[in-house]
């Protein structure tokens, strides 16, 4: 696992560099998209690069998760968030972005179909991730099976409180259920790039990088991934025991290496 500690604008540039590198090498690259505030600067940077000629026309993308039951036109439905924050700002083809169907009549069937779609696309090349304050990735809350695939989950009170800011501050308006890629689904992606900023993420980042692998901190499964990158600002890095080592390693990294 590589840990990069840098100002947030630089983190976004690094993630965008990794994505651009993949797209230039293979325009059919399959991206994994995350919602939440953490990836927004990456989407801004990719939209800026699109204006300068970077094309997503042959790219496909898969979302991590979706609330169950939010109306199709609800602005916080993750499908709509991704459309607004990213897809509508680049030249992704119609239908190129897929997500779990939180409005399906048969949710388990929708989850199985989603897994099949990812597999049919050849899997995700680069998965963007954020992290919840309780260590969740996507919506894999503490206690999630480390071998889980896409399924329905119940959100913790903590996550609903964290996300209430997107629902006018009302925790009661945050759905109780979601569909989420499982931890094993996420681990199948070829490169994981997680972004975290701010002190509220410091404990989760410490556990993710330095804690024991445990379903209590679901992101710790990333320690088993052969190509995982953790991009954090100073505040999110403030509880890392080996922060000095990560800083030195990054400072000494050869320019050609990339993420
Ligand atoms: C939600 C999303 C996660 C995201 C997390 C953190 O729970 N399902 O994918 O990582 O929020 O969000 P933020 O980046 O806004 O802190």
C-alpha cells in the first residue's frame, strides 16, 4: 500500500494523472466511480482535462453504491450525483455509467445483475474510493463480510448522520438501506485509489493503513490488495504512526513511477 500525504489539490491531480495515464494507454479503460465529497476535486480535475482534450468516449464506468428507494429524480440519488458531478462534464457515451439499481423490484436480482455487468466489462481498472468516518468503503459498514459481493446493506446511524448534510441536515431523510459493491467486489479492481481529507477521517485512515485487518474497519481489507494507493492531506494523516516514513518515501520516489 502506498500512502501519499499532500495538499488536497495535489491529491486530486495525482488521482487524475493515474486515470489519464490509463485512458491514454487504453481508451476502453473501465473506471470505478465513488460518490461523497472526497472525489469531487478529482472529477473537477478530470473535467478540466477533458476540456483540454482528454476523452472518455470509449470508457465505461461503474458506481460503488446507491441508496435504496430514492425517487429517480432525487438529487441525492447517487446515479444523479455522478451524472451532475462527473458524467455530464465529460464525453462519456450514453449508458456508459452503470450503478446498482436501488429502485429494482427484486433487489437481490439487481445486485447479481450488477456483479455480472462488471464482470462482462472485464472488471474495473481503477477504482476511486472515499472512506467513511467508521472505516466503511462504498457502503460496507463495520461487520461487513470481507468476502462480500454486491448486496443490500443497512446504514449505520453514524453514516446517516454523516450524510445528513446532503439531505438538508435531516438524518430522518437519509435512506436506511443501500445497495453496495461488496468488499470482494472492490478488491477485484486492479488499482484502488482512496482519497481522504480532514481530521474526521484520521482514525479511519490510521486503521486502514496501520490497523489489523478486521471487519470492524472494513477498509482494512485494502491491505491485502497488491496495488492500493491512499491519498491523504495532513489532517487525515495526523494519526498515522509512520507518517514521516510515508512522506520520505514519496519525496524520494522517482518521477517515472506514477501511482
Ligand atoms: C458515503 C459513500 C462512500 C464515501 C463516504 C465518505 O458513505 N457511500 O463511498 O466514501 O460517504 O464520504 P465523504 O467523501 O463525503 O466524506
